[in-house]
C-alpha cells in the first residue's frame, strides 16, 4: 500500500527566515513557543513515572512541572512542528 504524502512534502519546503524582518523573527518565536507548549504536554504525560532526581515532598509536582517546562523550551524548534507551522503561516498569511 502506497501512502500519498505529497501534501505533507509541499508543506515541508523550507521558507527562509529573514532575520532582518521583524515579522519573521516574531512569527518564528511564536511558532517555537507553540512547539514548546506541545512538547510540555507530551513530557508531562510521558514523564509521570517516579523521578529520583526530585525528592518526594510538598513541592515535588512544582519541581517536575518546572523541569518539564525548561526541557520543553530547550527542545522546541528542533522537532519540526515549529518549522512546518512557520512555513504554513508565512506562505498563506
């Protein structure tokens, strides 16, 4: 069975980020932030297991949330969701 992914390939064409264009820079920052929110939701679900780095106690949930938030921000921009969203918005709006 062959899957037609031509629409997906069209949306993956890289649109160049113009660092001199303030709108492009702001759009890329927002798409990276969106990807970070998405990654945080994934990390919150996937890292629900016991974490030995954070001791059990009153602030355990807060520390886990802060860790997942920092990790998602560091990982954002490298998974491709941000770039695909940037390309789509740049080409269509």
